[in-house]
């Protein structure tokens, strides 16, 4: 079984975010980048299939050379090889089109991705990728087993979970539950050294220009100061809830 894991190169949530050029560009100076956490769940599940069923695992991303340390981390975790599509990840459709070419050229049976990236939270790429390839697709996946060319999948729905069966080729958009956080892998020294020897292939964009442009970014407004109200001062509490919070 050949598995492709789609990796997003995203800012660490502890990083301070700023914009430049009149708020039209993301300022990456001083920002620490990591593997998108949802993609890390997918990668960890792929490693289980590699160890238990002899699958081969390739990781891929769309981006410039700055994304390569993130791919190397995925290789250190245990992926066999990596692919970087040399194009800017300007929108979800562009990324999906680029990854579709990677899947077509690689002949993958199973494509694993996170349900969304934590930078833009678009949640578009896995479904678009499935539509472009005409693959079976399951979103919000919290469990996956493969036997031959058949998959048993559980996914989260309102009020519970749904059990599904599907044939390969298949695209999965995973989340926490696909593996637990305690099962996520930290690269060890041996893995880091081996990652330096593993192939990282760079392919050029095959889809031309994007049809989306960024108008501007805007930060969320700063939180206002907390107001404390004495427990016996109900009149002030009601006034604040009515006139300022406007919830009553």
C-alpha cells in the first residue's frame, strides 16, 4: 500500500502574528513553523500502517524552500520520502490542484490529511482533492483500519460517530481520535540523522497562476479589561449585561 500524507507548514500557535505591506502580507519574521497538528495525527496513523502492514509513506507539501525543515521533521518521524511542490500555497484550490498531480504521478492508494490547517482553518483541501481525483472521501475521521483494498472508517458527527466502509483509493481528512495526542511521535536523534539521507524531491508547479488574491489581513480586536462586580451588587451586574454586553 502506498500512502501519501499531505503536510501543511503552519505557524506555531504561540507565535506572535504580524502583517506587512499595509496588512496585505503575512510577516514570517520571528515566527516558528511546525507540522499542522491535524496532519500530524494523519502522519502518525500512516506510520502505524507502515510498521504493521508494510506500507510506504510519502509526505508532500506545497510551498517554497522555507517549508523543507517541516518536511525533514516528517521524515525524522519515519516517512520514507518527501515531495515539495515549488509553488506558493495561496489558496486551498491551488494547493488541491498541485497535490492532485502528485497523487496522479505517484499512484497512491491512500491519501491522509488533516481536516484543516490551523492557520487559515479553511477545511477545503481534502474534499477538493477528492473531487479532482474522483476518489472516495471521508471527513472528520477519528478511526481508520485497512484490510486489503477495503477501509473501515469512523467519523465524528453531531451527537456521536458514524461507521463507514469504503474501497481504496481513498482520501481521509483526519482529526484528533485518528490517533490520540499521547501517541504522537517526537523525532529522536537516530530519526533526525536518517532524515538527512532520505530523498526530498522538488517538483515544479503544473497549474499556473491562482485565481485568488489577498486584499488584506486584520487582527482580532484586543480583549477589553475584565470588570469585577461585587456579589451583592445585582443592579450593576444587570446594567452591564444589558447596556455593555447586550446579552439581556
